[in-house]
C-alpha cells in the first residue's frame, strides 16, 4: 500500500490537430490565385482582340518607360477616351476614333466667329435703323394730325365740320377720312363733284399734307344705294379723282399721288348697316414708305 501511495503521478496531454495533413485549406488559396491569374490572362486576350491598332498603340505608350505619352489621339490615356466596342451597351458617348471629324484650326474658328458677329451686328444695326425710321414717321404723322386739326379750327363752321373728319394712325399709314352725316353730305346725290363745304375741308387738309414726303392713296366709298351715273364703282372712282384734283389745286405735287381708286360699297365704315350716311366717305392715306424723289433729281 505504501508503494502505491508513493508512486509518481504522470499527466498525459493529447494534442488534437483539426483538419491537418492533406485535409487542410491551404490548397484553396493556391487554387484561388490560379483562377485569378487565368481570369486576368483571358481578360488580356480579350482586350487584345477587341482593341483597334490605334488603341493598342495607346496601351503601348501607356506602359512605355517615357514619362510623357507619345499618343496624340483622344485624351492620351489608356483607351484614348473611347470605348472598347464600336456599338452596344459598352459604347461611350464619343464617336469611334476612325469616325472623328478633323478638328478645325483656331484661325478658321476665329474667322467664323468674327463673320457671325459681323452678321449679327449688321442685322442689329438694320433693325435699329428700321425702328428709328418707324418712330420718326410716327412722330411726323402726329405732327401732321395736329396741323390738320389746327387748320380745321380756322374754318368758320369748325364745330360742325370737325365731326366729319376722322384721323387715325394705321399700319398702312396716317388715314384721313371725310365722312357724310345725316343732312350734311359732301357730294350731291349721284354727283362726283364735291360741294363747297367739302372743298374747304380738302383745301384745309392739303396744306399740312404737302409738308410731308409720303405718297398718298385716295379712295372713294359709297353707301349701298347706288348713283345716277351708272354704278357705285364709277361714282366712288369719280369722287376719288375729283378729290385728287382739289388737293393738287391746294399745292400737292403730282408725283405725291400713288393711287386713286373707287371701292364702291365693298368696304363700309358701318358693316352692320351699309345704307348709313357715314359709309359715304373719302379716304386719304399718307403711306408708310421712303420719300419719293423728284423726277429730275440725281441719285
């Protein structure tokens, strides 16, 4: 018993190795490196087959030992700023290298820009001159209107005659209309010669009109009743021509008259009732146009 008690105590430690030997995971790392290398190889082969000669030169320049790329295409980078494929999903917004249009020289671009600026400046100057001419013509028409109204004020029966004169600024020009009123006609029924009242009105208007260079368009209008000398066309044309003669007697040059026409009852002042006296009228229009040169003037 004493021998058993004095025997030394031995402790045995067993070390367990998990997944040791050929059952370990080190081979997986090596296999993953191999697969990665194969993928890189096939990717390189694909790049070589899909790139153009220009792109290959760009790649060669990229890996060249020189610090500055010798490529002049695109951005000078690896793929020169273009996609690998010509068309499809991977196609970039830029055009393929072989389709890039030649660049214009700086001098050509500057010449085009100067030509465009010159054309725009000329157009702007022409529009400015046109606007200025329109404003000056409107100012002349306003002064002519004031002069005509002042000339009418000098007539003895101005209060009654002023109601028979209509003056308006239209796109065609300054229109002066002398209209009939009930019981106050400018022409006797069916006659082409104006009465004394109409003659005084026309002579008063002739003074301010002849101060402007614009040509005149004179038209006669009738109501829908007809006349004694045949038809409203002949009646209105005769009255317009009689008006021309009176204006020229008042000092209007012959070359200032552009048109004399008779419109009969085709253009009534009161379309709702063509028989109203106001539809019988003489229309004198100062046309919007360049001044007329005298016949013997030199250009």
